[in-house]
């Protein structure tokens, strides 16, 4: 197990340092949520621009003007039961893809 990493692109170190610091720097305010039914999915997709469908009743929400607190307020007001809500943490693979994508 290592605490320091370097991500290479064509033999050049693009980013390097402590894994925790790199993850914090590249973290996006992105969340995964799951609802019980499709009507709730449709309601959420209509209300929030930063929501994308990724599976049956599964969505990702990326803060783009609206925050997670806006989404939670809406879910509470509309009484939408959530089966799951979690913050998406960057992985080494997603960091590598972001760094090498130019």
C-alpha cells in the first residue's frame, strides 16, 4: 500500500503527491442516488439540470448551480423516498482519465 502516487502521461509525471491530497484536489461535488420508482426519477430529472440517468432508477447528480442541499430540500418537499445517496469519490482510474484527457 502506498501513500504517494504519480500519474504519467507519455512518460511525463502529470501529477504526483499524496493520494489523499490528489483526491481532494480533483474531487467534484458529485453524488449517486437511487429512488424507488421511475416517476420520482422523471421528477428529479425535470427539476435539476445536473442529474443524469445511469441505470434503472439510478442517477448521478453533479452540482451545477444547484447544490446537494437544494436536491435534499426538493426530495423532502416532494416526499421522494431515496434508497441510496452517496458522494462519489475519485478513483485512481478516474484521476488518470482526467489528467490524460486533453
